[in-house]
């Protein structure tokens, strides 16, 4: 647990905070249980990355091979192992289910909230600490990007811990904390790759230069820390390289059967360097337009991003006042903070800023900047608590101005909330006579925004009739958005600051609960668990599972059946590189090979995603029995069930 005791350089705790410590933990605990823990049980694992990554962990749990990740028996060399080790351990305890898969990510979110609390309590105040933890638990992006199996929350916790131990090691002159920082950084590299040390150094090196702390380099035990880092991070990378060497004589970065670069080239060059440059092979990802990339963070960190204008204005006024009152010889001192509070703000600002700039140049997905949420939310909490505490303690022009900016933010939130509630109400009213549709995928559009290569692409498939399947979450969200923001605005106007902020956070928490209920309603469209259950019920030990197209289209079928699957026309994307190894299982079939096997030998079960359905039905010329249809997916077999 991070150190929480104040030192002489720490900011004094607030003398006015009307919540007891028990009340703080009760609020945070209830929100975590309602928003995150309750969401661990549904929906089932989703097709695409969620169940694909789960397959890799499942292979580890079953085979005991902790070195080489495999998906459907094919090498999956893209990712480092730590998240899969954690999920594999969960599978041995809890079985192969969604709870075990997502538990490490959820606990990492809790860890981030706890770290934000203890770090901010030392750096600012009790109120700021409470707000920092509250912000992390109630921000849209933090919740949204832990709905499937990706390591971002784990990475965020480990790098934040490394930075905390680094800063407190400097502050308290306790060199052993640098070892803890090195260990956390090594684990972060095992969670996400080279991006972890890049992010850490992108914040730590500028911090050392700006503060002049680099002069203390002898205290860092940098050689021992480097050795500790390598001792933890290097063994798996070395073993992965030895277990997955080059084969044949590969040319360039495009593999061909029997001619493929090994782990070292693929992992470090293709997956890191070429991905950053937008030249990774295969090219199965997109880059967000710059304006959307920057603007979207207002949404991912909502509702706490409402306070950014007031916080930025407060910071700017402080810089102007400091410049006006400081002698020329001491202006530079503003860049070299003396208090732990100032050092925390500087380090977190450098950390968050570096991540945002890095991904503004690199290829990116919406969730890539997740590690920046920790510093941005912590800084927001510190600024908000500072404004509230100043306004509580005294009345002056500056505090009045801060209060006006906060009121403007809440007024905007109230307007947005009312408009959103009315829109949801209209959708509910217009769909009041429509029947409830269990398979929401059957009433959605398929607009293929961004080729579905962006994680939020399916959001644009929503249609009016889909409200019939979303009545409960829509009503819950409408209720929260109609009342919560207005109440928060009224409380802020009365200078009941804590109550206003709690009202905002509660609104966000209820909205996230509603969002999860809605997300679970999309299970028939985004998961094929029901088709896996059908296969498990009907298939014998010798029967054969097949998927048409890339395995990600029906990855949850493979996970929940625990059967290897033949992939017809499926040698693509994540399966492409590993399929070129000579010892790769012969699971890839052509259309002609499908026709040869179809109707002969053991029974065949064929999963087909919507885009390929017409082609497959024409190819088989009616020689199939349809077992199940789910959204735009279909499950076929090659003979009637009576045979």
C-alpha cells in the first residue's frame, strides 16, 4: 500500500470536510460494487478482441504453457503475457467464464482509485483525495474501456505506482522505493510492452530536468534498478524469442507460409515501431482524426471534464499572480516546485501530456490514452477541491469568479442532462407500442463506420426500434440525467459544494449502471455464447466446429465450446503471422476444401457472420440445415439432426 503519512513538504489537510472517513469509504465502496463488481457477470464474452484474448489465457490455463500465447492453436505473438497469466490463474480458480476473465481489470480499476486517494491525500487534502478516487470510479471512459479484455487498466495502475514510488523516493530520500518503481515498471512492460517504459521516461526525465533533481542521480541506484527491471521483464521476452524463432528466409515484414520472422522482429519491430508509424502488417486498425481524438477526451472523462475550464482558469490566474509578485531572479522557481503538492502536479501534468501527444502522432484507438486518465482526473480533483475549500474558507473576488465558472459548468451539465433525458423520453414514448426484442441485433443498422475497426463503431448502428429492447436502461438514464444535474446546479448555487459534486458523481454512477444494462442487452449481437451453447448441446466428441472468415468473428464460440475450429477463408489479421509457422495446425481451409469436407465424416457445425452469409449459402447450394440465427449470424450443420 502506498505511503500515506504527510511529510513537512506535503500540503496540509483540509480543516473542513463534512464526510467522515467511514462515510468516504462507504460511498466509494458502494459505487465500486454497483458500477464495476456487478458488471463482472454479464454480458458473456464478446466476439473479437474480448474472447480472442480470453482464448489465449484459456490455452495457458489448460496447457500450462506460460511462454507462447495461442489462439485456436495458432501462435498469437502480439501481446505480452501478464494479463493472460492473471486470467489463466483466475480460470483455474473460478472456471472459464466472464467473471474470471475481467476480474483482473476490475481490480486494477479499484487499485487506481485507491492509489489516487492515497497519493492525492498526501499531495493536497482529504477532499481532493476523495474526489480523485470518486472521479476514477465514475468517469465514462474508465468504465467503457474495461468492458472487454484489454490490459489498459492494469497498465495504468502499474505505471502510476512506478511514478508514485519514484516521486516519494525522491521526496523522502528512501532509495528502496526506486526498486519498487523499477519492479512496477517491469510488470507494466509485461502488461503492455515497450510503451510502459516510454511513458514512464516521458514523464520522469522532463521532471528531473525541470526540477534539477537529476543532480541527485547517484541516489537513484540506477544500475541496480536497471538490473532489477531486466530480471523481471527480460526472462519472458528471451524465452518467447527462443520458443518462436525465425523460420525460412522471410523477406520484408510480410510473412508467407514457411517463411516468417520470429518473435523478436514481430513483437518489437512490427508491433511497436511499425504500429507507431502506421506501417504494421497486417493493417487492421485505424487512426482517429485529430479533432475527434482531442475532443473525445471531454467525453471519456465526463462528467469531471466539466470542471476543466474552471480549473484551467484558476491555474492561469495563479501563474499571472505569481509572475506579477515574483522578482525576476525567482521566476524560474515556479518551474521547480518545492512542495510535494507542486511536484505531484508537475509530474502528473508531464505524464498525462506526454501520453496525449504521443498518441496524437501514433496510430490510435479510442482507449489507447487510458493511462492518461489517471493524471488528468487526479489533477482535476485537486483543482476542484482547492476551489471548493477556498470558497468555503473566505469570500473574495477570485473565489467568487471560480464559483461562477463552476456554476456555468453545472448549468451546461443541467442543459445537456435535460436535453438527453428528453431525447431518451422521446425514444421511450415512440417505441411504447413496439414489442420487446430479445435479439437487439435484428433491429440495428449495419453502417460499418470505420470498418468496425474502431472500438466505438457499433454505437452508430443504433436505430429507433432498438429502444424497445432498451426501455429499462433508457428510463434509468433519463431519470438520472433529468434530476441529478439540475440538483447539482442548485446545490452549487447555494455553495453546498460537496453535495453538488456528490450529486454529479451519483448521476454518473447511475448512468454507468444503466449503460451496463444496455450493454448487456447487446449480447446477442456482440457475443455468440448462445451459439456455443447450441454446439455444446448437440455436438458429439468427434464432431467438427468450423468458422467462416476471421476467427474474431466468432471467437466466443471457440472459447465457450473449448473446441479447436477450422477457419474457412480465415487466414487473416491476428491469425496471419502465426499461421506461417511450419508447425501451425492445419486449420485453414479454402471454399473448395469446405465443399469437399461438407457432408462427409463427422457432423460439421459452421458459424457464419452476416457479411459472409449470402456467399456461404450460395456456395453450399442448399446442402445445409440452419440450426440457429442470432442477430446477423447463423449456425449451420451439414445434415439434418435426425441423421
